[in-house]
C-alpha cells in the first residue's frame, strides 16, 4: 500500500512595497529641478533627523 503524497506547500511571498517617501530635496515635487512650477515648502520637521522627524510628521 502506497502512502499518499504530501500536498505542495505554498511559497511565502512578501507584499509589494511602495517607494520610500522623501520629504526634503527638490525632487519631491515631481518636477525637474530647473523646470516650471513652484518649489515645495519647507516643513517644520525638515531640520529634525531620525525618530524625532518621524514623530514630528506623525503629530502634524
């Protein structure tokens, strides 16, 4: 008597991730650096770094 074959196991996959958000720099407005349009405003959180910046943006 043969033993039944084990069912195939699904391969775990990570979800597709979005690109990271950059909150400073001239490229964030989606326009060329010298192209037409307005420049993005500086946020009050732009001078902070690390976890302090994340907490500042979360509080807005």
